[in-house]
C-alpha cells in the first residue's frame, strides 16, 4: 500500500523520537484516536480507524505517555493476530520506523511483540515486523535482543515458531545481554513451566540447525549500563525472591549466636583482642578497619581463583560470612565511641548544620550503593558477576563509592567534631582510595581493552571526564536515575534519620560495647575515665536497694527502678522507656533532662570544671544528663522531646512565660 497521507510519512525523526522540531503537531484527539485504533480487533475496523486518525492529523512517529509509538502499541497490545499484522504493515508504509525504540527500556517493536498477551498475535506481529525489515539483532537498553523475550511469550505453542523466525532472520542463539545472560538464562529465570520446556527444545534444535551468525562490529565498545538497576517485573522469579528471603533469614539467624549475642558471640572477643593493643579507642578503630580492609579487599582479589575452586555462588556466601561480621563490629564500635578523643569543635547547635549534614548524607548514598543494585547477585541467588557499568552515577565518577564515602565522612566529621571521628574518616578514606586502584585492577584483569575504553570515557574525580569532553551526558540523562533502587534510597535515608536513636541503642546491646573498655572520652585536653557499667546480673543483686525514678515525656509518665550504681539512661532502656540519647558519655548533651524532684549523683559532670555540656548554673538549676547520673533517692525527671541542650532554652522560656 502506498503512503496516502504526507503528514504521516514526512514527520518521522530519529528512531524512537517523536516528530522533528518545526513539524506540524497532531491534534491531541487525533493522536489519542490513533493510539486507540491500533488496538482494535477486526482487520477492517482497525485499518479504518487508523486511516481516520491519520487523516485528522495524527503522526505515526508520535509517542504516548509511556514513550511508545503507534507501531509499538500495535505490536505489543493488539490481541487480534490479523488486525495486529495489518496495522503494522500500514504504519510502516506510512513512515513508521520499524526499529524505533520506546518505553522505559527503549525496546523496539520486535521486542514488544513478544510481550503480546495473545500468543497468536505475538507470532503474527513478529512475522509482520520481520517482513517489514525489522532487525532481529536490535537491542534494548539492557543489551537484550528479541530472542531474550521468548521467556515472556504467553503460551508454549508460540515458542518454536518465534525461535524459527528469529533464527531465519539472522539471530544469534547465544546472544548475550549487557549482564552476560543468554536467552536460556532468561527462560530458566522467569518462564512458566510449559514455555520453559518449549523454549529449551526450540533453542536446542535451532542451535544444531542455525548457520553461523553474522558478526557485528560496533565502532566502539558499547556502553555497559547499570542493567541490574532496572527492576523489570517480568524478569523476576518468585522462587528467587523466596530463596533470597530464606538465605537472608538464615545468615542473620546464624550471625546472632556466632558473632553478636552478648557473652556468647565472638564479636566481643574480637573487639577485646584488638582493644588490648591500645587504650586509645581511635587506634582500636583503625585496627578494626585494617582487619576489615584486609579481609574484604583480599577476598575480592582472590575472587577469580576462589570461584574456580568452589563456584561463584559459594564464594559469594563465604565472602559475606567473613565481611558482614567484621562490618558489624566496625559500625557498632564506631557508634559507641564516635565522641571519644579531643572535642575539636561543636557546631551541633548552629542553625542549619543539622539539615546540611542530612542533605550531604542523603547525597552520599546515591554515590555509595550503585554496586548493590542487583540484590539477587549480592545474595548469590543469581550467579554473581563483576560488572563494568558506565551509565547513571558512573558517568560522573567511575568510583562512586569512594566519592560517597568522602561526602559521608565530611558530613559526620562536621557534626561529631571529635578526634576519633577524624581518625575514623581518614581510615575509611584510605581503604576507599586503595579500592579505586584495586577496582580498576580487577576490571582490567577481566575486561582488558574494553575496560581501557571505559576508563578513557570516565574519571575517578567527579565530573572530570565531563569537563574534559571525554564523557557526554545524554539529553535525557535524568532517566538513568528513574529506577527503583534510586527511589528506594529515599525511604531508606528517611528511615535512617528516624531510626538513629534505635541504632545507637542497638549498638550498645549488640555486645561490642565491652565492659572492660570502660567509658572513655577526651574533652578538651582532659581525660574522663569511668568504671565499667554494672552488668545486668549486678543490677539484679542490688534490686533491693533500687530507687523509683519517674520519667515524664510529652505529658506521659513511666516509672522504673534504678539501682544506686546504675545510670538512669541504662535503666530506662532496660524498661523500654524511650529517651533521646547519642554519645552515652556525658559529652553531647542529647539526653539533657530536668530533675523535678529527688537527688542524683551527677558524677561525670562534676569532674569537669564548667560542666562542659551543662554549665554550673544549669546543673544548679536541676538539669542532668541521665546517661551519667545515678539516683540517690526516688526521683521525678522531665525528659526532653527534642534533641540536645538547646531544649534548656525552651524550658527556660516556658518557665519565664
């Protein structure tokens, strides 16, 4: 059929694009009519409706809200085999680009035809597209070809026909996506039982009969995208996610008694062993980071050899079982000791600093975690691979984890302001700078010249490759961030913000706060060294001497018993009374409260000349820090609902009013 409307044939732009700038725009009603027409059942009804829409000014190259053209919709959504084939033929004759890509995965119509809910319509659309000159080897954004999509065919009766047509059109049976998967991998992961069996038979037959595939010589190595960052529901397997949940539960269940449980786990022994090397918690922290770096980077270096010996999945499990306990020890020790050492500055009360720290932390997570997008690979449910990605955040820096760690360290060093935090940040950055070299070494070892090409187009320093013209950001660059894992970071960061008090409390109870270490802090140039907190058994022995302490917060009263040798904050925690807290060392002032009645031993503050966090006047006015106060009588304490010593100003203002 010859083109009968010039408006339909002359306005097509590049593949996947809508009408060129300056071209006449289709009336919205006519364009919507075209999108509806290509889905109509009945050959004559469908063609008549398409003709009417084109006559009214609809454009064959225009896209709907999902980025799909009329050709894409006809191939993937028209369930009438005869109507779908006729619509495709007519649209191509009217100027539709047969290999134009669209949708979130930038798929050509040939791929979308395989997703048609009707098996008969899928085969008819496939035939029509190939007859119109569609490229059987055309790839989507993930590097998948049409053969990969046989896994989503609606019925087994269509599989053999689809495979035969694609092979006849020059399809490579062993074509791999960017993630290295063949069609057989996709079939094994997501197909229904009937489709899977038919696909295996068809692929095996085609492998024996197909001629050698034509070689494709791209002008330069193709971009390797963050393929795992795209959560394609059609590619997910319920069995894989159930297995992932089971593995995660099993690992955590094993981790608690072996490593975490107080008095039973090896975590206490690990921390105690390193703590015996020095009384300085900063040096202990460096020792913990060094052990983690040796284990983590060493196992990463040995990965190719280990995978040959025991397999990729088994090696990933072993890697996790070694790295995860060490990481937990580092995190818990950091939380418990972050205010140790010299207080270099304190800007926590400066307006805007709190918000700045959390904004920087939020940004840091966008750099820190692109390599964990494929969570099924991380958990060894899918076979782990060493990916060489180049899209998304990788366009800005080839080593986003190093940049993210730098931003995180800068934000937390600003907020905490202790010498311990500075030393910890230096240790973390040393590990990540080594990781930059080590990561490049591993990629070069695996990918060779392909990595050199990627290295030329990217940079370690953020934006350097862009400034130097070696990396060109696409106009729709923002689309590379419109992915599930990036969106998931938003509730993750909000949750981390809200759960900080719980994280701090958990760190205390995980068993890595060794009693033998005591509570040590350097404030200015003065050393505070307190005796270890009494163990739970000791508290029970002193229960007969306990005082009743009533905490009032937000108008609600909760009472617990506190022994004369117990800190009030510890007793509140044990009774599940929530109080704001951070350092638990009398340094930060987060837990500041007002003593309404009774007396306490505010021993930690009395060691300091000026109370440090609380002035002498504030102490005399009845303000206490429950983390360092022990009751000497029954007490009533008004706990603050905000964070930090600025609450005192609010209380004072209320009292004056």
